[in-house]
C-alpha cells in the first residue's frame, strides 16, 4: 500500500465507522479464547493490535512497509517489519494470527497462508478478512494495491489447501453493498477518506444493525473467516 494511503488509514481508523465496527468484530471473535501470544499481520497503524493488547494478548504488529511500522511504533506498540510470506517467528510459536485486509495485497497468497500455518501452534486460530467479489473491482482496489478480490470458493480453497480447518466463513457489509457498488462504479481513487460526522454516525448505525440480522451468507463487501490449525 502507498505510504500516503497508510497514513490516511491511520488517521481515520480511530473514528471511521468501517474500522470501528471491524474492531468490534475482532473483539467479539477473540473473546472466547484465553489470551496468549498473537501476531497482527499487515497491522498498518495498529488499530487491531491495540484491540488484542486491550484484551490481554501478548501481541506484536507485523508491517511490511516503513510508514505503517513507524505509525504503529509511534502509538507505543511492539512492531517488527517483515514479509507475510517469510514470517520472522519460530514455527508453532503463536496462539493467534490476525490478517485483516492483507492477503489481497500479496501475489503469492498461498505462500503467506503456508507461513501463517507454520507459525501457529497446533489447535491455534487464524482470523482472516478479505475484500470479496471480483464484480466490485474498482479504482479503489487499484489505489490501495489490491491484487485480487476473493469469492467464498477461492478463500475456502486457499485455507483448506494449506491444511487449515475452516470453522466459519461469513459476509460483512451486506446491507451497504448496493451503495458501495454504486459508489465504486464512479470512483476515481481510494475510499479511505473522512466522512461528515452525521454520515459517519448513520453508517455506523446501519453496520451495527447488521450484527443482528440473518444476512451473513448473502453477498457482501468483505469475507470473514475463522480457520484453525488442526491439533
């Protein structure tokens, strides 16, 4: 991701409805686990790393780019620069790896998934979020250096072929998919931008309502997966 986009992301993530809800979902998904040792792959400014640390995890932010690593360090986080396809950690040393909006940036996503599998202890968990549906490909994807958008089939195949057990695969941002599709059709760059406070509040309300609706198998904008390295 371009340095300017990383800086924009870091400036937005504390208040923007999209990042705020994603942090809520991460906290919800890790709540059943006893805190252990975690790695936030592609952490950028470290928003998700801070969630894990708040919940008692011994966690480190992994960032490929200098700007993301610098922002995470400025926020007092433990951070290391590294490549998701060559993780600088011992085999079978981690209890949890989070990779939210990372795999779509990596040409060799199978190599990254294989490395993540190697680094996890048997029985440990891999939490994944990726943009979905190639039909939604737009200037936004190009601006943030996406290589692909996934489908349920391609994400499942990636995880299962690596050796993971797939425990859940759900859609997110279902209610606003029509709006996103329309916006992306006419966009000329990244969606990483500040929105008016009233609009941010309204969009946060809509995405909060989605938590309680039976829409997780309908087409959305993002796919969330929970995978486990077999014990």
